[in-house]
C-alpha cells in the first residue's frame, strides 16, 4: 500500500489482544526504528510485554486494554525535537499499519516509571502498538477551509495535501494546524512555498504539527513545494 492509502486506513486503537508481538514484526519494527534514529534528532525504541505503564489510573483513564507494547519517543527539550517526534513518529505508526498492527499516540495517560532514559533525555510521548482486539474508527474532522488561510482557487496538489493533513491524529482531535500557500521565487528554485503553523500553546502542539506536515507531504507530493523555514 502507498503511504496515502495507509493514512486513509489507519485509525487509533486502544483495545488490544494479549498476544505478544511476533518475532518477525519485532524485527521489522526495530529495523525501521534504526532507520528513523539515523534521520531524526529523536530516539525511538520499542518496549515489549510491559503492562505497568498502562495498568495505572492514568492508563485506565485513557481507556486502554492490554496495552503491553509501546514505542517510546525520547529526546532533548525543545520545539524541534517535538516536531521531529511527530513527523518521524507518524512514519513509524504507518509502518506498523503496513504490518497489520494497531497503534495509538499517547500524550499523558501512562506511567513513566521504569521507562529507561539517557541522562539528557525526556519522554516526548509514547505510541502503543499491538494486535487490535477492536478496530479503530474515523474521527470527526474540520473542513479544509478551516485550516487554510488562503482564499480563492488553489493548486490540486495543495488541496490533496490539506485533505491528507486532516486525517492526521492530533491531541484531543483539535486540529490546531494551519497551512498557507506562498509564491515561488528564485530563492526556492521557483517552487511554491507552503507555511505550516499551529495555534495556541498546548503541550503537544508541535508534535501535532510534525504529524500534520508528514501527512501533507504524503498528499501533496514533496516534489511540488518547499516548506517555509
């Protein structure tokens, strides 16, 4: 399946079977994690068969069942690390989807106790992973006009990018991101410029922005534009 097809089929899963991750799935996930760790400023790692993080009150509050396996996204403090965690974390989520695994982004409804970290790291978030006992379902979404600051006709590739971004998971499904299209210039190789931002000061806004940008690229095609710095 293409990245865009995986985006369309993937939904958050909170209820898992107690089945351990199969060895082949663990191998493939860890290989992908190694690739992401080489690209990003975030350290990803997989924790298996460890129910303690979701057996607490917080885990029960998050309505998780049999959440025994999860990815940890750890890095130094700062907006860049959080945005990269979102961007590359969604890449990992879609790899899991490709393997037939369910996932769910988790911000605060888990216990951080006994999760191993290096001295200068903090946990940005975790992502549960496993075999779905109950499939996820689509979320309500904003309209494209709600997340685009331009008016008038827009290129088809830009509209496809916005539609893909609206399928991105965000904290509390708030979708606080906004995209705008700016003119091309010689400085950008005559490619149109896309600006992406988030409103407000929520804990996970930069994480959400990274996920939304990953989705936008999948829908729009990275060859059609450059991001505004």
